[in-house]
């Protein structure tokens, strides 16, 4: 079980609009970008390197990033 990094692509401003904020907050080489609907949208390349401090979620100007904790099997939160 691992945490989930979810980006609301409708809300995301795109990396060019926010100055790659999530990549600047997170440790190097964790965030890269995928082109979605003409915007560079962040994605995590290696969750093992993630600090799990919610820095990207808490600082996203569009509030487009959600980090969900791992769920235990058989439990719904």
C-alpha cells in the first residue's frame, strides 16, 4: 500500500503558470510533467522518494493536488 498523488487536471494551472512550484518544493527528481489539455501537469515519478509532507498539496495555488494516505485492506475511510 502506498500513498496516492492525485492531480485535478481541470483545476491545475499548469507548470508554466505557477512557475513549477511543486517541483521546486519537492526533492529533486520526484516530479515531472505530462502534457494534458495543453498544460504541463505534475506527476510523481517515484513515490519512494516522496517526503510525504504534503508540501506540494499545501502550496499549490490552484489547490489541484491531493495526497491520500494508504488504505488498509478491508477498511474504508
